[in-house]
C-alpha cells in the first residue's frame, strides 16, 4: 500500500506542486517540500512539513489562511461536496470533507456560524481556522465564540497550530 511520501516521490514536479498546493496554500511551504524530495519515509515527510510550516513568517501564514473557506458559509455547496464520492479534486473539496459535520447542523447554528465567522474575520483580519474533522457545527461555534475574546497574536498562533493539523491530514490523504 502506498503512502503519501511514496506518492509524492512518484509524481512529476508539476503534479507534486499541485498536490502540495492542495494541502497548504503557502507557496514557500510548497517549494520547501518540493526541494526536499525524495522523502525517505512518511515520517520524514510529516516532519519536514511541520518544520517548513514553522519556518514561515506571519505574512506567509496569512497567505495560506486565504485558501480556507469560512466554515459553514455556503451550506448547499458544502452538502453537495460532501455527497460527492471519490477523492477531493481540490483544496476546497478537502475542506468540505473536513467540515462534513457542519452539514448536520440546524439552520440557526449555521447562521450563527456564518455571522460569527464574519465577526471573527472583521476582528482579526483572517478566516477562523479550526481542525474541523470530527467536530459538530455546535462545537465549532463554541470554539469560535471562545476565540473571539483573544487578541490577534494569540489567534494567529492558534490558527498556525490548527493549520498544521489540517495540512498533516491532507498530506495523509495523498496516498492512493
């Protein structure tokens, strides 16, 4: 059975760049991972991915955050993506599968998520980011409301950690 390191090693540079870009929207991160090929093992890939992520400056992290949709922003699109079979074709489809429990939420919770996401983005200047896999919409809403009380530096640090978890999950999905 192939692993993400073997998968990425076997891809052309252009295909590997595209695959990595679906995992993380920071061009410097993608280039760092491309430059390190071939990977000796999945663990080496994950370790390098984390090191490259931690090496990014705030502007590069903020660039990566722009590639994430607002959780629950478009419920109909989210439900359509979640219903699709097969592997995600792009980063937004990755997000849809990661946010699958949002599709089970009440209309009231979805509206609150949308509205609080807008308030969060207005306060901090970037999208609310949480490792959504396995979390219900109500859980994400509670986290969002809790995090609205933070200062920007604290939130950016939290977003960095959440993004690292999302990226690791997306890398793991690269294996066929």
